[in-house]
C-alpha cells in the first residue's frame, strides 16, 4: 500500500485504502469536525486531554464531504472513524472513547451527574438556545422570551456552582467539558447582557474553561478539508503535552 500514501506532514497520519469514499485503513483515528460546533468542541477537548492523536478533517456543514456521509449517513459532526473501521458518531461517545484511551487529567465523571447534566444541556437547554440564537427564525416570540427559558438551565448551573467548584463535584470532569461549549454559545448571543447578568459563578466557570490552554489547542484553525489535502494531526503533538501540563 506504500504507493497509495497521501502526501503527509506527519508519518503517523492517514493511509487511504479506497480511492473514492475513504473506507480508510487508518493508522490513527480520523475525526470529522467543525471548529465552532459545540459538540465537536467537547469531543476535541476530550481527545486533546487524552493526548490521543487523530487525523482531523475540517468540514463545512453546508457542503459535507462524501467521505463523511459514507462513514456516517446521519452526517452530523463530530464523527470519529477508528482504525478498525468502527464509526463513533455521537460527541458523548467520542469523549468516553478518548478517556478510555487515556485519562491523565482524571476527567472520568460520576455517571449520574454526567447523565443528569448532559441530558438537560443537550435537551431543554439546546432547544431554547437555538431559538435564542436564531430568534429571527422564530418570530412568534421575542429573543428575550427564548433567553428566559434557556436561563432556567443557567440558573441550575449557578446553584450547582454555589455549592461545588465544578459541575461534576469537587474536581473538573467531563461534565464541565460537555457543557461549557454550549454555555459559550449562550453567552456569545449577547455578550453585554451576559456580562451584567446575575450568573456570576457560571461566568467565572465559563471564563475558566475559555482560558485553559487546552481550549486554545482545540480552537486552532484548520483549513477546510478536501480529498486532495493531507490530513492534519490533532492535537498538534507539541501543543498538547504543554497544554495538559498547564491545565
Ligand atoms: N448528537 C450529536 C449532535 C451533533 C450535531 O448536531 N452537530 C451539528 C453541528 S453543531 C451538525 O452536525 N448538524 C448537521 C448539519 O448542520 O447539517 C452529537 O452529540 O454528536
């Protein structure tokens, strides 16, 4: 297969066996990702924390590559294609898979706390967050209406953070990592309002995560992937060990 290697920047990167749809024989797992997607951010945070290298393919949601759709017909991101061809197409599963490989920051969460908070975040909160974010698409109510409903979840975070330092308890865990990319989106809809809102603890908690070295690593910009391009290694090897050490 040596003559089928794509041009590569790193010898650990992907080797494709199929010329068309990339039913790839991969040397490291392959991650389809979109930089700003909160689901993809949480997955990249866990992969970076685990220092598990993947070949990252940055996709545009409006123009998904055929390779992504072939690997995962539901075609949401993130999607992780493992070396044995298995496909993990849910962000929470990718996070768990990453920590199963390696968990140097001890982010493995209490299962009940993880289920409780993630169910609320990905369910009710995401529902109202989307309406608040895209209020012009839901003109039957003003954006404040949607924000008020999304705030019920933020109020719960605020109460939890008044009694424990982190969302999963006394230490940082996957619970924090699963939630903060969504709170980041909520805060970004109206940053002035957010800065003056009564959610002091949640603001501090979010700021903490946004200022971690790992967050800088996961927000690194990659060019949009096309089949002609070499895959990019994520996380970049040097950035990662430094970021974990600084965490
Ligand atoms: N339950 C999925 C949801 C992923 C998801 O909805 N991702 C969005 C991007 S933020 C997506 O790919 N949407 C498909 C589209 O916009 O076509 C997960 O946790 O991975």
